[in-house]
C-alpha cells in the first residue's frame, strides 16, 4: 500500500543564494574563496548555477518534477551592498524570482542569512560585533516589507551551530577563527540575531511563520559501553544540537562556559527547521583538546556517501524529528536533507528511506509540514568547492549543462504520489525499482 502524506505537505528542494546565484562578490565568502588554500582544489563559486541571471530555468525543472515548494535564501550583500544603501535592482530581481516560483505553483520559504555576511558587516567584526544583531534585524524587517506579499515562511538564520563550529572553532569557514572565547561571543550574537529577525518579520507581517534551520546530527558513542565515549558524545550532542534550540525555547543558556540567560530569545520559534544529513559516532580522545576531546566518524561498515562525507542513516531522521517534537512541541519542516553522490549510487534509495523516515515520524504524531531535498542541482559546496555533488540534477559549472540523475525521477514519482508509491515500499536491497527508471 502506498504511504500517503497530508495533502498540504510541502515537497520541495533547498538552495542558498551564494551556492547557486553566481558572482556574489560583495560578501565574506567570496573574499574567503580568493585566499589560497581555503577551498579544496582551489575552486571558487564563480558563476555558480547562474541563478542571478536565470534561476527560472531551474524553477521549470522543479515544476516538471511536480514540486510544490522551494527553500531559497536572499543575499544580504546584494540588497544592502553598503550600510543603509538599498540596491533597488536586487529587490526587483528577488521579487521576480519569488513571483516566478509562485507562478509555477512553488511556495517559497526564504532564509534571511545562509552563511554569507556582507563585506561591510564582516569588516566590522561580523558575528563578534553586537551591532550585527540589530543589522540582521533591519535586514529582516526590510525583506518582510519587500517580499512579505509573496512569502509566508521565513528562516532567520541557517545552521548557527555550523557557523560557530566551522567559522569560529575549526576555522574552515569565514572568518577562519579557532578560538572558543570568540566562538562563544559569536554564538550569543547569532542567537540574539535570530530573535531580532523573528520579531522584525512579525512586526511587519504578523501572520508569517518564522523559524530557524538547524543542523541536527545524532551523536552516538563509538563504543556503547565506554563511559568516556558516552560522556563526550552526549556533551557534543548538547552543545552542537540542543543548546541552541533550548535557548530559543526557554531563554536559558547552558553553553560552553556555564549557565546564563539570553532572555530575548524565549518563544521565538513558530517552527523548527531540521537540516539532517548524517550521524556521528564519537570516541573519547583525552589527547585531543582541539577536538573537544571527541573524535567523530561513521559506524564501521555502514554505507558512507562520497569522500567520507557521512554515514547514510535514515533512522537518524526519525530520531531527530521525534526529539524535536518531544522537546519543543513546535511544527517541524525538514528544511534540508541530502547527500553528496556524484554517481547517484545511493541517492535513489536514500530519498525513499528518508521520506519513509518522515512518514514514520508523522505516524508517531510529529507534525512535519514539509520536506526540502538538498539540492535541486549540484552547487558550490563551501570549503569543498565543486567536489561534492548534492544535486538531483548534475551540473557542469563551466558550460552550465545540466542532466537529470535517476533520483530526479524517483523524487518526481514521490511528488506525483504525494508520498511513497507502493512500488518503492518493501525492498531494502540496493536494487530498487529506480534502477529501471529512465532518465529525463
Ligand atoms: C548544509 C548547508 C548547506 C549545504 C549542505 C550540504 O550544512 O546548510 O548550505 O552546504 O550542508
């Protein structure tokens, strides 16, 4: 029997401005890409997927797949290239894109900050500067004024935990810092900026639904019986996964440096956006203070996506959806889920099993309102450049040629059935019905 989802369920894909638009020269990521050794293989975002010129061709692909939703971000550095100066042409272009989505029956969900900061913000200290809180709030307010007639679903900040971990602890994202004290300062401002953006959107558009997109990865001990592994896994899970959402729920902070309050954050989640990719096994490593005493890796023998990106673990999505609902009692969107898999070896089955995980969470009573696959088309994958291919469609960034991977057809079948068609249920061996699915 086919597995059906609620009629109003959003079936979408997700992208972010810098990864797809091309030629975003006025933000911290573009500057970072120019520094030697920062991006694998010396890659750069360049024209990316050429969306600034022609996102509409990919919107047509979404419509062909039968999607009814898409999550995208607006690039702050385009809209406000210098402090207080609005670029009207960029406002018009985003309105055109949002209208283009609507005309194709695709409901937009818009992220206000997805990793990139305008250079003028970055130069004044970025997330370490308390003024960035109010600046993001003003950006949010203006976006609600410009686009509110076309957008009801807003994400304030994408993955603040990844910004903190990769930008301020591991130094792999801008500003390339490895310093826990500076990280804590950035974390507080990221959380307060979320709250400022939440309030600003609601002041303009009281009926909007505003949430965050948070990267959640189960962290399990490498050795179930090992006390050190259990301790470090739960410590890492707390600070990476839960501390953030707990603060937004209760205002209480149990951060890296002890307890505290971030009072303005209380009750600033209309929904929780879950970005789910993988889980980690964590092994206690007392000799590795730089890794916060825990080394992360996949379960030995488990399937792993391209270049060791992560274990393929659909059960983890059920786990995080259940836990989010148990803790916060807020509606949930799966705002990102996907894997790097250039050969499309795993993706068809990955899609079926992760959509199946959403179905299980729904049948447990978790109000999941949508699923946005990362991503429609291969795009610029931050510090990994063009090495990791997340697209339902492949892309040659030099020629801009695209091709549908078999999984595009699988997702189209899921969207057409508004759930998992019977032919996709049951089998768990790698040879699924998708092997016979013709390209398009
Ligand atoms: C997430 C990011 C997104 C993309 C995917 C693969 O952490 O939000 O921009 O890079 O990973």
